[in-house]
């Protein structure tokens, strides 16, 4: 288990349930690293949104830092093609071993090749709720659902749910479907005294 705490003097720790031991995560060793925020797990590394001071000075660059818990090493990703105003406190996601960051524009980073792709996002703010299905599918939102095929870089939508929209809820993924549930909304306001909604969606 990785416990991550941004911008703390001790950035976190690794827990091994087999030995019941904690191991501190070493400080970010990337030269010029000045800040770090939200993180996601790619399956091999922890990817953290952060900022890097260029070697020759000037404004900081938005960068991903990658921590390998097997080797206990840090590295920095290549520069993203688009800057995002809420970085480094957006909510990153991971699917198919790649990092996905959406805010108006969707950025997809492949750690294996150290390359980025930029694709249009269907809406400017899909919320932090997300779930991951097989075959490189990332699902966001609570209704309608927005589905990103990470391999093709294409977004699609599930369409509206069969009942009231979920305005304040969460997603849970099974192997083949997504369960969305939470407080219903009329499209503008959550309906606090109305029954909650729960839907199961399959691709």
C-alpha cells in the first residue's frame, strides 16, 4: 500500500502487509522539483502532479513525477502539451497503465514511452468520480456517464440514466460493469429529501 501526502516533509510511506512493516517514501530526488499534489497509481509507478523549476531559471513547468516503489526511485515525465489551470490539484486517473487528467482538455500520459496525447473532453468538469473497466476504459461522472477509451483516445457517453440523475454520488466498478449511486438531482440542485438513485451500467 502507498500512503501519499503532498508537500509534506515526509512524503509518505509504503506498507507491506506480509511483514507488517512501514517503509518511508524517500524525498523527491528530481532536480528542481518544487511542489507536488494529487497522485494516481499506474500499476507500476505512482504518478504525482507537480511543478519543476527549469535548470536555466524562469517560470516553473507543470510536470508529472513518477515514483517506483520496487526500486525506490523518482523520475520526471516529459512536459505536457497543454497547461491546466488547476494543476497540481486536479484529480488524476489511471487506466490501461496510463495517466489521464481531464479539465476541458484530456491529457493522456504513457509512462512506458514518456509521451503525451491531448484529446478534447466532452465537458469542462466531469467531477472526481471515476471507475476503471477492462480494455482500457475509464468511466467518469455519475449520469450521464462519460467513457474514455484510453487506447483510442475517444470519449463516448452512456446517455441519461433511466431515472433521476445522480448529482452527488460515487462509482464502483465490477469486472464488466459500473455501479453509480448517490443523491438525486433535478439538473440544478440535489434533492436532499428524495430517494437516492442506483444504476448499473454495462458497456
